[in-house]
């Protein structure tokens, strides 16, 4: 276990952990405001990437493809809320029905994209290109990794500041604490729900441009990061956005570390076993709500 | 005026009809029905759909050239949803429709379901690209015939190649977590050990990860002389290959036949150079180049050099020939004709290969010597290597 090896594990772990953390954040903003666990978050990420690849393939400039992918996926997330979730909520559908509907959205978007776009995985050019920086014989970092680290810091900071210093953000926080009280003080819960879905969709859509350049874009691209983001949120806890950050980074570093220092065929199992121990010791996640402490 | 218009239209119609035979004698009459089940949207769909495109183009060409003794071939496609249970219901549907033959272009798992059900219904059937070793039994299933590589010959060819080129190398095996990756790698590790190879590492790529530095460093630390990369999740395996090259590991990389997916070269980029893998197709064969040109003309580059599409084409040619030899419509006679196939010129395998089935053999490939090994060169899947 050399220093170089530990540095590489840390760099790699933070890289994939940041992706998990951002997806966890996208779940977080929806779940605190609405109580809804939106299974389709990974799919908004996938749609953003697929749209981007498609726009690039027809010769559009990178900034337009980038914006087009993100806007398209965010609009789809809002549409899912407006046309599926909102009507269900108005009819006071149970949580199970809402979850089932979102599960349906996830499948339709995933396999619909496969049917329209095709099933082959394709590369997506990263905003910073494909450069590799060597920090030693066995240590490297991609230019895209630096984009991931920077974007993670910026997005988390942006969401925290937005929730603290804007009226809409404050509405989200108040709704998370007590929806009835929020309504009494004039918060429109329908608007909050739409904003939460839009913000969650936007974050997931941005993640596509961080993740896919180091993996691929295809109709199944959102499946695994979507699950890992969800796990990261529950490990980190839902008391604040920092829970998503801590959970994501921890999951990433544990995964990469286990694959480096233990036989990698067991790495994922060991990483998840450790996470289960953490949840056993802290059932509300690492960053637990104050009243639960 | 109306009469004049009618006369002009009639004249044009007659002229068009009279010139049509110039394009060939198209098949007419009662169609010969063939059922094909495939995965339309799930994990096996990327190779299912390549085969579907190839079959559609083959049938169009074949019917335009006269079909089976003047009868057109019609293929009924059904989505098996990559689910063996659904597949069985689709086989029953084909049986009710009166198909003469069933072609499996989905996953091996659904191919196995077809083998069981179509065998019970006594409908001849088979697959152009299903690799699973379990599909071949000893003696072979009476109604099942196939042309793809078999796992054990694929590995046999790789083992011969490694012995010849590297003597007794220390081997690392890297796999993904797909069912295909796990099953193939377990089999390869077992067979390589039985063959006397020293397996110094078995590593697994974390699914969906952005890179595979941990696995690449473990393989480097293990001092493997050759690294075998197996599985079906091309993005995961491409990430390993990139990390392997980034850490300047000199050990050559050898894969399984599923790397022929077009996406591999794009995803692995320059790291794919020198990558060796077994294949059922040698692109240097003129027959392959001719089929490939037709597929590319019809569907564009996404069908270029796709082994499964070429296999589907050749399998359909074989099936149609057997139906013709069997007189059409009598499933038992078609089965017998298929089994009696002897020295059928086929564009798969190395140059000059022919296909001969017998009661004891329903496979095209009968040994590792027939397997083509190819290498990625200059960003493309290269021609067959001459190493034997």
C-alpha cells in the first residue's frame, strides 16, 4: 500500500464518488420537498447524454449540444411531474401508486430511448477533452476528472446557497420540515413540487456531461449510477445536502479502495457490506437530522 | 380528357410492369414462413437488431432473385423481451402461424428456451450467433442447428495462440459483471487451468465505473504476461483496456468474440490497438466483403464489419437452401435436409471453410483450428491473423 497507490485510489474514488454524490443530491431535492423517491433520476441523466450525442452527430457546435441535452432532459423531468405526478397527487394517490408511476416513467424513458436512438453505447466528448495528467509512474488524473471535482463543488455550493438565500429555496426547506405549516405561510406546494422536479432533473442532466465522457452514452447508462446515487443518499442521510455529498464520496472511495486492496471480484460486495454496517450503526445516515440524534 | 388521362396512366403502368422483370424474376405465390424471435429493446437488443436488419435485407435480395423455387420467404419477427418464458409463448405463436423454421436471434438464454419448446413441437430451428456451450449436446438436439463460434473452440484457439506466441505465460483474467462475463470467465479460468496455464489474477470491473485503475494496477502487480478480457459490457471493459495502457502494462490483451460490437473501437480509442480476439468471420474473404458492402449500402456504417449480421446472413442462406432441398412446408423433411447438409460453401470461418452437418454434429465449428483470430489495427478490426 504505497502513497502513490493511495493517491490514485483517492483520486479515482472521489471521481466516481462525485457522480454518485450529485445524483444523490438530485434525489435529495425532490425527496425533501415532496417525499417522493423519483426512480427516474438516472434516466434524465441518460437522456441528456443521448440528446447531446445526437445533436453533436448532426454537426451542431458543442455548446449548443451541451445546452440542448441539459434543457431537453430537464424539460422531460418537468413534463413527468406536470403530466403524471401532479394529476396523481391531486387525486391523492397513495405513495405506492406514485412510485409505481415513476417506475413506469423510468422504463418507458429507458427503453423508449433505446428504441429511438439505438442500443449501441457511444462516447461523449468531455468539456475539457481527453487529456491525461501524470502525477507519477502509477498516478494519473484525467482533465475530465478535474471538471468533475470542480462541478461537484460548484453545484453543491449553488444548491446550498439557493436553498438558504432565495424565496423558492427557502420554500423547499420549509416544506421539507412541515408541509402544512409551509402552506399556512403561503407556500404553494404545487409550485414547490414542480421546482423540485425541475432542479432534480437539471442536476441529473448536468451529471451526464461529467460521467459519460469517462464511460459511455447509451440507453442503459443511467441505470447503475442511478441506483448508486440512491444508495449514497441513504448512507449520507437526508438532513442536509451534505449527506448526499458525504454518502457519494464515501461510496466511491470504498468501491475503488476495495477493488485496489482486496480481490476486485469481491470489491463491490465488501463495499456494500461496509455501507450496511454504517447504516446499522446510524440508521438515519451519517449526517442525521438533529431530532434523530 | 378523362380518356386521355386514363390512356396515359395505363401506358405508364404497362411500361413499368413490362420493365419489372429486368430487375429479376421476383418470387410469387404462397410464402414460405420463417419465425425469428429477438430482443427488441433490452440487453441483447444491440446484437438482435443487427441480425434483424441483416435478415430483412437478405430476404429482400433472396425474394427478388426468385425465392425458394419461386415462392417468397416471409420472416415473422416476435419480441422475446430477453425472457425465456416469453420466448416459449412466441414459439407457440410461430407454431400456430405454420412456420417452417425458427431462427433465434436473441440471447443464448432465450435460444435455450426455443431449443426446448421448438424441439417438443418438432420445428427445425437454430441460431446464427448464440454462443452458449449448453446449446450443443452430445448427441445434438434433433431439431437444432447453428453456425456461431462455440465457447470451447474460441478458448481453444486463444490457448493455442498463447502457447505458440508466448510459451507458458502467466495469465490474468479481467471480466465484467454481466451474466455473460461471469459465465464465460468462470469457464475460461477452469479450462485454462486444465490446460496448464498459470492464472495469476482474476479481476472484476465495478459496473458503471468511470475508470478501472484499481484493477489495472492489481493486474500489473501480479506480473501477468498476457491479460484476457472477457464479458459483454463493452464500456466497462474498454475502461479496463484504457487503464491497462495508461499504466504502461506491456502484457498483450486478448478478448472474447463479443468485442466485435462497433462501439468497442470508439470507446477504447487508441488503447484498443493490438487487441486480439477470436471471431467467426474473416473480413479478408471476398464473400464477406460482398455481403458487408450490401449491408453498409442499405444501413450505413452501423452494419459495417458486424460479425453477428454477417452470421445471420449466412445462416438464412443455409436455412433457405435446406427448405428448398426439403421441398418446403414439411418440417421433418426440412430438418432432414438440414442435417444432410454437406460441403455447403459458407462465408464464415477461415477461407475455404464449408459446412457439413451430420446426426452427430449440428455445429459449423468443430474445432479450434477453424476459429479466426483478429487484431485491432489502425483503429479497425483487422483481417484474420496468420499465426498457425
